[in-house]
C-alpha cells in the first residue's frame, strides 16, 4: 500500500492492485472504493463545525459517522472531525481530482 | 503512483459539488413551476397551468441531464431535498414575474459553474454546460415575451382571459 496523506489521527493509503483506498482511523483500518470515498468526503465536509460550539445545536460535541453503506460506525469528537476534514481535502488534491483545498462545506 | 482516482473520475470534485448544487436548483425550479400550475388551475388560468406543468417537466429533465452526467463521469449525484415552495401569488402577472426572476437566478448559477470550471481547467464540465447556457437564453426569452404580451394586452376587462388564451402560443 502506498501512503497518500497523513494527519494527526488518520493515515490515507492507496492500494494499486486492489484499486482501493484505505483509511487508518486508529481503532481500525477501513477499505473504500472511490464511490465510498466520495460519499465519505460529502459526509465529512457537510458537518457543520460551528454547531460544535453551540450546545443547543450539538450538545455533546460528537459526530456519528456511518461509512461504507453502514458497514462502519465512528464516533468522533471536534478535533477528530477537523483533522478528518483536513485529511480528506488534502488527499483529494494529492490524487489530482480536486484542484484546490476547500474551506467551504459541500 | 497510479492515478486510480483520476482513472475512475473524469471531472474535478469542485465541479461535482457545484453540479450537485445545480441539480438541487433545477429540482427546486420544477417544484416551483408545479406550485404555479396549481395556482393557475385554482384561479381559472387553465392554459397557463398547462404551460407551467410543461415547465415543471422540463426542469426535471434538466436535473436528470446533470444527474446522468455525474454518473457518466464517475461522480456521485445527490438526490436533492426540496422545501420552502411558495404557493401564494397576488396575480398572474406576479406568477410570470416570479418565473423570470427565477430563470435569471438559474442562468447566473450556470454561468458561475462555467466560470469556475474554466478556472479549474475542467473542460469536460465546461463543454457539458454549453447546452444549458443556450437553453437559458431560450427560457428567459420565452418568459420575457409572455410578460411583453401581458403588458400589451392589459389586465382590464377581458384582458386576463386573453392573456391566458395567448399563453398557448408558448406551449410547444
């Protein structure tokens, strides 16, 4: 597996032979095809980080992420979400299917 | 490093995000025209209702065109959520003026995607949107012509009935 990008909490790999991607979440490493990776990107970038600073909108400061057609479930805190947003945006740039690192949510 | 992602996807993700936004806008337009058709039916403008039923179908076709383009290019189209559809209009003139206002917003949105695609060097998306650019010229022109006809006819006396009858000229 080839390392694409690494952040504080996560590592993103590409497996050429399998034509898949892997994200090491610390607790476990999950395989993703491109469609699942795009779905992850959409979910992660859609998370409103501002809500984490408003106890009415997000009481506990956690996000539940269901990935790969509900095969994996992660409960992530604010810092982990911020880091995952960063990883996703940087990885898409490295892979050449994003032109810029976005700041706005999708 | 092999470009596995690039091999599976022919457009930039930024373009995909904007096209998903456009899918939502076209779906919203379709829902608005359906609400207008409902208003026209309830207020006795039966020809105008037919016109808006057709417009609603056309907007849905536009949405599906973008939806299928995203599938063809390896992207991920998102089925849109639609809410806040206005069903209240003060007159038939208000209905057509709101239509023109909405069409101008759609045109602006498409132009913005073309500009961004050009900036990203995403020729595929830029060329795909050529059809939409010309389609919007036609859409805006149709509504402008109807508004001109309304102004010439006037809304006094049998004017409203004449306006509704003449809308048939713009139903293909």
